[in-house]
């Protein structure tokens, strides 16, 4: 067993993550305090209402450019946005997605610049054809360049919105090229930044961005109440990565006296 497989290593990483989050929150709290600034959702909404609309269309006719990797659950975003109108999707497929390549950091910097040019060309062609009203992103500094966001907003005049569900963990990941791999250098470039962490509204505001908090949701077409027989009292469903497996084993050990449990392959299930 390697050190990284041990409980001691996982505990060490957990403490480091918590300390990093605590220190960053304190840093941004002090930064805003020194500037006499306080986050206000109503102020953010007032500001974004002044953003010129590329076009005013009825629901069902709004044309979207989606910049999101085609992995995991991300197709839910595409299906949801198709309800408001036609969708063009830049998917970060194949070697446009860092986790699917074996490139060195230096090679990736050059490659990232190349496919960001693809994004700009795609958006430009769509605009010339009258086929785009706004841009929705779910990406990070590893894939999306701030110059690309500026091009979409300033050169093409498109409102650009981003979403991040992992700000606390992916805010600042180290520099690659001339920008950070996380969210910190992108935060101020968007017209609106949707975060699933209330605390990160302060971080985004301090960096010059317009933050709005909205909790994570789900696809109501797939996940909705149905008529079925209840046969489980406690269920955890999720990919078995990071601390999750050790967490499930820990609580299952305490709850075994109340019943049985079942451990799945890709996901973890507790059956009582």
C-alpha cells in the first residue's frame, strides 16, 4: 500500500484543504473590508440588467453558444438550454480536454491557445449567420482563456455567463502560461458568474466579478418523484473517488448493527 492510499494521507490532504479554504476566505473578507465593499445580490442584478442584450427573443428562440466539456452529467446542461432555443455546443472533445491527453504543460499551453482560437472562430461564424445571442460556460483556466471571454464580450458584444460548482476547490490551482488554471483569473471577465458556494461570492466580488449564488440542482425529467416501493432508508450515490469511499466505510461500520449494507462498483450504496 502506498502512502497516498492510507488514512493518514487522506486526513492530511483534508486538513490542508480546510486550512486553504479558511485562509482564502479570511483573505477576501479582509480585502473587501479594507475597500469598504460588501457583497449584495441586488446590486449584482442591477448591474447585469444594464448589460446590452445581443437580441431580445421569445422563450424558445434564444440562441445559445455552450462551452462545456462533454463529460459526466454535462449533457443535462445542453438539454436544459435547448428548451429556451437553438443550441451550438463547443464540447472540448478528445484532446481538447486536459484529462484525456498526455501532453506536457508546455505543449498544453500551445494547444490551449489553438482550440481557444477555434472557440472564437465558431462564435464569430455563428454571429455572422445570426445564430447566437449569448454564451454559457462551465469551464476553468486550464481550458478557457480570459482573452477568449474578452473577445466574446468586447469584440462580438455577447453576454457571457459562467457556472462553477467547485469554486472552493478549484479557485486557485497554480499558473499555466499567463493565467491560473482555476477560476481566479477568469472571475472578472464574465457578465455574470453563477457559484454554488455562498462564500465564493465574496471572492468573485473582490476580483471584480459579478457573482450570484444558486445551489446545485438536477434534471427534473430524470430525477422526480415516482410511484415506487421504498426499500432503502439511507442511500449515497456518487462516484467513489477521494475521501468518499473511506467515509462510507466509516459510517457503515457504525450503522451495521442496524442492518445490512451493499457496496457498489462505480458508485457506493448503503442498504438498510
